[in-house]
């Protein structure tokens, strides 16, 4: 048998309308053309699909089986057509994100909440498990966007600047270093440094300050959650270096101080790495716009 979608639509229309005339009107074809289509389908199937001389026109057992197939297949085809139409119009798609910046969750979730309301048909996911193989995963099309502070030349990938940030020293207000105007690498030599559980080469305090100076803290304690890092800092269990957007609320509390790293401070830039062919997708452009503005809002609060 060579069954086409029009055959399935025909069977369903005749069943729903109870006759050839009304079904032909619904399908916008002549009754003669519809009758010819039914005859051709029955010849292919080798069985009658309708109980003749019944009013309203009823399906035979074979016709009912074909109807069940139509009721299953046609909605799936309609959904697929709608999905493709959404892709063509830029309303739907996939946006799977990998993060090389552990602290980025602090601002990314508000961004995604705004994005979800604007683009409900885009499938959004975060893949933290790919954090340190994220850029190769982007090239393999396993993810669609990588948040990174380390751009590198990659074929087919463009790095879109998001915003600049400042890694700042965070300590309890009663800490001996709290009275300094700024922090130098040597200040960490006798300190317990509390960091996220990522390799040193992924931490700004190491790449921008400690490793160039050849300084290693007395101890390093790794903690998953930002809130827990701040609790430990307030309890004098160590010091931390966090992006300035993370510690926006800390500056308003008397338990903590935030200080610049070095006299001139340290500035870093965050990027969104995307495939060049998808950088102009409407939903991608909107997400990048939100990602640029949300951290600035957080720091102004």
C-alpha cells in the first residue's frame, strides 16, 4: 500500500462529517474527486473501508483501523509542521548552555527567567557537566552557547563580549586585612583561600594574581555554593575572591569588606561563545542582550 497523508485526512474527514459531501467541503475538493480517492485507496488496501448504504456513512473494521492510524499520525505531523514553522520564523529552537564560569549561575538564572517568558517555545537547558569540555562540545553541536572568560580562536565559533567585571577580595570586617586599601598577592601567603571546586587555571585569583607572582595560599578550601563561601568568610574560616556582581549585597552588610586586587584593580571580560551560523538567530540575539544587561542591574541594586 502507498498511503499518503491526504488519505489519512480523507478517512478522518469522512468519519467526522458522516458523509462524502460534507467531507469534500471540509477538504476543499469536489465530491467526485473525493470518491475517486476513496476508491483508489480501497483498491490499494484490497478491502472496503466503508459500510456502503449506511447513513451516516460508517467505517468498516478496516476503515476504523486506518482511522486510528490517522488520529495518531496527523497530530504528530501537525506538531512537526508547527515546529518547523517556528524554526523558520525564529520563534522556536534549542538553547543548551554550558558554563565555564562557576559563579555565573548567580546572574544567569534571572536572565533565563526573563528569556523563558519571551521565548516559551525554545528548549532551554544548562549543562554544567560539560563545563571544562564546553568549547569542543559547542563545535560538536552538543551545546549551543558557552559562557567563558577565556576566548580562543576556534573554527566556526564567535565570542560575543557580554560585560566586564572585577574580581574582588572578600573578608570578614574584623579580618586583619580588612583595613588595607587593596590586596596584593603576598597577602594570601598565610591565608586560607575559599574557592569554588574548579581547577586553579579557571579561577581569576590564580590566573590574574597568584600564579604570576608565584604565591600559593597557606590552605585552599573548596566550596560549591556562594552562600556557603560567604558564611565561612564571615566566620573567619578564610577569605575569598568573587566577581563583583556576586557580592553586590555583601557591600551593604557590616560583616564583610570587599577590596580590589592590586592598587589598580583587576578587570576581566565575560563572553558568550556561539556558533557563527546561529549568532543572528532572534532568540539567541535576545538572550545575549539580556545577558549583557542583567549583571549591570544586579550591581546597581
